[in-house]
C-alpha cells in the first residue's frame, strides 16, 4: 500500500499558512512585543476569561450575571471539544519558531499538538457567549478576544489556520449552548395581562421604601441615586432598622401613596418585596419593584432588570397584573385567619431549616460559607416531615410551592415566564428508605421525573394539615412558624406592578 501524497489544494493551504506565519514573525511591533506575550500567558487555562466573568458577575447586574454564566458555559464546551476531539484527530506539529524573536516567545512552549488553537477557541467562545446575552458587553470583549487569538501566531505557537479554525469552533460552541439554553431575547414575551396604573410624571405620588437590611449583590450604580435621577419628585423613605418593623414603614408609605393617588415602591430583597406586595394589596395601590436586593427573583421574572426601566414605566403608567400566592390558616380555634402572601415560593421541610441556619451563621462567617455549612448540617441531621396533603398522609423531605410554573434544572426552580397563570408549581420530595440517596442519584442522572421519591404537579390550590407543633415554613426567603393547617392558593391577577410593555 503506497502512502498518499498531499493534493494540490492541501499543499497550497499549507504553503499559504507558513507564508503568513513567516510574515507575522518578521514583522516588528514594539508594543506587541511587550503586550502580546503577557496577554497570551494570562489566557492560559482560561484564567483571563474566568476573571472577566467574575467582574461581569459582580458589577454587571442581572444581565451581566447571565452573560458571565453563558460565556463560561460556552468556554467549557469549546475547551472540551478542542482538547478531546480536535487535537486528537489532527496531530499537527507546532510551528518552528526560529524566526520568532526571543522577546515575544511564550514563556513555556506548549507540548500538545497545534491544530486547532485552544486559546482562540476559548476566547471566541467566551466573547460570543457573552454577546449572545448582551450585545454591548460582547462588543467590548471582541477586541480582547481578537488580541488573544492573534497573540498565538505572534508568539509563534500556532499557525494562522489553527487560530481561525479554533475561533470558529469556539463560536460554534457558544451557539450550541444557546441552542440548549435560549437567551432571554429569544424567548417569546410572557403573556401577562395589562394593568391599570396611574402615570406619575417625574415620580410624583410614588413613595419608595428602601430596606437597608436586605442583602445586595453589587450592581452598576446605586439604585437609590438612579431612582432620584430618573424620578426626582418621588418620595424615598429609608426604613429605620432600629425603629418600628418594616411592615409599619410599608403601611405608612402605602397609606400616603393611596391618599395622593400614587403608588408604592420598594427597594430590597425578595422578602421585602413580598411584604410590600401584601401592603399594596391591602391599600389597593400599584407596586413599583426596583432591582436592589440580593437576588431580585421577582423583578427578573417580571422582566425588570434596571431602575431606568421601572422609572420609564412609572412615568408612562405602563403596568401588568400578576398573581400572588396566598396562605390562609384554617380549622383551628384561636388561630388568626389573616392570610399571608408570597410572590415567589413557599416551602416546608428541609429548606426552612436551611434558611434558618444560614441566617444564624451568615453574620459570623458570610453567606456562601453559611449556606454550605447549613446544607451539610441539614443533610446530616434532618428527618422527614409528616403531614396530611390534600387528605393523604405523607412523609416528606421537602414540599415546594411556587407562585407560577417554573422552568427548572433538576430540583432547582430557575425562572417563570408567566406570573399570571393561575397555577402553583408543586414539588414534593418524599421520605422513605434511602430516599435522600435515591433523590440525589435521580437528580444527578437526569431521571428525576421518573423517580418514585419525587412528584411534581401544577394545581390551583393545596390543603395541608396535621403539621407537628414547632414546624416552620419559609416563604420568599423568610422563615416563620407554620399554622397546624392551612390552604395555599392564589389571588389571581390581584397585584398591579409597573413594567414597560413592548408594543
């Protein structure tokens, strides 16, 4: 069997590749000699892009966090593709670097094969992934990604075709991730009914309560300053942590707003938003939710990402009606029948205990460490909760009810696309023999929906009774004693919330 000789096209491409590499090697660019070797070194193992993702996560608000997550996921897929398939399929040797000046050579010469360029794939994957979530952020990152790709040729570790193909694979990885997890602008606008809310020019009649006790993920700009710049006539009330409870501050603000024919506004975490929603319902005033709390789950699901968007909606009177989850105690003499409300989630079982432990430990060791410690403690010490759910006695590790249907990853609820669907998103992790192990195994293997220890449905109401004394419940991140029996349902389209509605 005779060895095949390269065809004319292959020889032409190879010669052109080497000719371009030689021209780059002969070109002298003083700024590049100092900058590009450092840049290519900083991109080793994706460190440059992980650092950039950290900055976007910390300072870019909700859109920046989504862009960072998409960029990292795209980079991971591109890196796995290049290193497992690309380099093993085409075993091309590295260029000879005799013509490349010593000052610009990489500190350590790579020992892997040359085709395709992993650095270029990672750079393109991260930049394109970010751009698919935020075009503005992607545009800012494009020159940096291009410089990293060019540095691979300039420092003599890759041929130009290695870089071009690597970048193409990286961009393809970003689009593959988008195919699996659509970006927000790809999704159809949620079907939320329009609401009647007064237009408040410059915010006149809007009373905004700010809860400084809410945790906050760093955001671009101070939300209070942005509010005052966008709605200069709005009244801003800073809740006094040493004074009356937050509910009293909200009550006074809502009463003032109702007397002026205006609206109640709130800046705080999900628990603060939940309390504000209950107060707005009681006084019959619209609610303006300004992103400024720890996670802003309700604002994000509503489609409100910036203070500027809320200011525009308040001035124009643009609003929608949304459902509110409602918990009403039943059947016990001497127990108040006053309902409690939630805008995001309600839960019984392990999660309330986790929240309680996290709140107890976080002032001393910080939120992330307190969460990990709480998870370890709950997994080690918790026991199933016994209760009667819709007339059937059950043993449960967790009962979760969401205000509206969530899209999910495994057990974790991720996002709602309709806040006025009239449904509860009910999930139950049952107790039983080896239930924790079976549940975890099913979640990790993607077989959760088929697991006998997990159930999910979307009812309009739920009745719970027979809870042991001392049982706690969690709703919108707040923990409270649970009544012995109660009904969970929804006040459908009861709350009017400001939001810009696309034409």
